[in-house]
C-alpha cells in the first residue's frame, strides 16, 4: 500500500515539484487533490495565492515548460503522456510531442567513472579507441563512438551517473500523488494508480539496457530474412545493465530529402521498404518499434533501412490483432453500433458512458469518410478525430494501442515526405488480408458476418477454459461468485415443503392407480387380499391431509 505521506528525503524534491507547477499556473490541481487540509499543505507550505488557470492552449505550453524544468523523469513522463491522448486534451498532446530529450552532456571524467565501474577496468584497456566527445546526449544516457580490438566500429550507450536515485524519488512522489488523486471525483473516471504504475514500469525498463539489448536481438531475428532492413548487433561481452555496446551504423537520415536525392536514392522505394518493415512488425510479428521518430531510422548503403534505439517496444498478441480485425470489419461496414460493441468487449467503454452519444459520434465519423478513396484518407486526421471521441467519452484503450496509433501516424508522415503520392493503405491491405486468413479463417470469402461469428466463437472457446479455471480456483479458496439471495432460510423451508408434498402426491397417485390393479391377482380370504382391500384407507387419509395442508398454507 502506498504511503500518502512524503518521507523526509522527498520533502525538498516535493517542494520543488509543487512550486514549479504552481508558478506555471497549475495551483488549482492541488486544490483538486484536497491538499489544503492534507499533511502535504503543512509540510510543503503551499502558498495561499496562486496563479489563476489560463486558456487550455496556454496551460498546455506551461505544462510542457514545467516538465522540462523538472528534469529527466518528468520529460520522460511527458513523452509517455504524449502517447496517451485518452488522458489529456489535444492541445496538451500537441505540446508534449515537442518535448526533445536533449540535454548538455556529462563531463568525460564522470562518464569514464561509470565505464570503469561497469567494465571492471579502464575503458582504454577494453576498446582500441573511445571518443570522449559524445555523438548524442539525452536525459538518461549519452552515446560515445568506440572501436573494438578487432577493428569493429561500435557505439557505447552509457547511463548518466547518479540518475537512478533521482528517478526513483520522482516516481515515488508520483505514486503518492496518484494515490491521492484516486480518492477524488476524477478517480471514478481515471485509474491514476494504474497509470502511475504503468509509467513507472516503462521508465524503469528504459534504465535497464540489457532489456534494450534483448529487444534489438529479437528485432534482428525477426528481420533475419529481410535484405532491406538492418538491425545493429549487440556485443554482450561488453554490455551491462548501465551500458550497451552496439554495432555502429553509418547512413543518411531518412528524412534528409536533399541528401537522399544527391545520393541517387529512389524515394518511392524507400517509402515502400520502410512501410513494409513497420507493417511486418505490427501485423505479422506483433512486436514493434515504439519510439517512432525519424531520428531512429536511417538509409544505409545498398538501399537498406537501418533502425536504432530499442528502449521502447510495443506488443500485440493474437487477441490484440483479432480486436484490430474486428474493428476493421465493423468500420468497413459503416457499423457504429458494431464499433461500440467491440470497444465494450475490449473493456474500453465504462459503465457510465453515454452509449447513444458515442454511437452518434462514431456514425458521424464513419459517414465523413464513407466512399472516400483510401489514398485520400490521412491516418493522422482520422486518428486525431478518433482520439477526440475517446477523450470526450473517457474510453480506456490499452497504452500499446496508443503507441500503435503514433507509429501509424509516423509511418504515414514518413511515407508522404519521401513520396507525396504514396498510398499507405494500399500497401497495408495485403498484410490485413493475410492476417485475417492466418488468425480467423482459411478463406475470408465467406463474408464479414461469418468472419465476425467465427472470431466470436473462437474467442469464446479460447476464454472459456481459463474463465472456468479462475471460477473453480476462487470457489476452492472460499471466494464464490458475488451472488446474494436474501431470506435464504425461508426460501429453503418452502422448497423443502414443496418437495415433500410433491413426493407424497406421487405416492398417493401411485397407490390409487396400483391397488385396484393388484386385487384380481390375489387369492380371496388371503392376507394379501385383505391388505389390498384395506390399502385405500390410509391412501385416502394421506390425500385428505395433503388437501387440507395446501388450503391452510399462508400465501406470501
């Protein structure tokens, strides 16, 4: 459980965070959190007078400035928030996409100290050469060019010294604020604790360069048979948790049109290659590069696309891709109700959502693009309109889906920059059809209705064993399904009486029918004849008792 009181070591940093946001016009947020009457107000000495809230556009600018001022943790959080348009309005998302993770480099002496600690010896003894001047510097790390003893050119990514304690402190403060926000009225709409945990998990993963190295290895394996894609090799003998050594790639920036033209590259072919690469990641591998900016892509000699920086990746399992296919089908059929049903099935639609309004907005969006040639549809415009609906109705899509949306927008922008007439949807169509065949049916020509039914049945069959297992497990742990029946004693008593009367009625009927049939089979004057002749007496008595009891039973 998160402690809602800041520890002593957090007080100075907490005060700095609060002061920064208040100076940028966000004092009202601390009123929303109820901190006036809270322990924080006394410890942090929150000012009484605060700058009033500005227009949304101005607030968005100041929000970005505040994050930049607070340093690497908050810059990273801002970059993560820029991929979550379900949490912030469009002006904020637009500003957060401007966050540039470039900072002045650390002095070589400080970086060399980290290298000595990680390598166990001086870096000059491990590398034939290493350049003290970095070729890139970001908030968490900087990159130096080096050469291995065998002459192989590499880049060495080194984590900044003493960055981990700073980030851990900031993340703990963020968790405390998230727990506080969860208790407000907004906590009924947003799961602040889960959002903070998600940010913390993502950021801590970025601090472990072994994960980034494994991501690079996985991409390298996925594209082993693709001649037009190059993923740098990881040199594990020299890599640790805080430093990563990769093969160095030399090439042109993929968005440097002048240089590409001067080198004689076919830009249409480059657009096609880069698009096919990303579509394969998303629709075939279900494992895609989730830091989609052009700085991570370059054009190498031999018309190859080089990809770098694998600190952030996205995952799409079969279930996620099936959901994509479902949405694709209902969108193609202009079925707004189907879109809402599918989003509800995915858990994106809450209980208090205005369903009629949501269907109306999706229907209006679909009709806007109905009949328009795919080559005239711009993914960025479409995703922006979809995002506005999601924010308006507080739809909760998985964070991976927002990363996917950002990747698609980058893909389209890159393709159009390389070739203004490039049709991204036309290139994507074969991938979509192959995915439908692979995940749903061997033949998709049976119609979209059959496809949807097949998907639903497959999904049900897949989920049923797991759901049954969870149900049995809860029952074994004395945690049955949440089902309550009031006044069970009275109900059970009535059921017991009903069963008794039903049994007695059957016996009476059996005796009445059976005794006359037995009489001709007995010998006159025998004991059996006497019992058969006297049998109707108790049977009639039981019938009278049953009749009287039915009349005397009170009705409630």
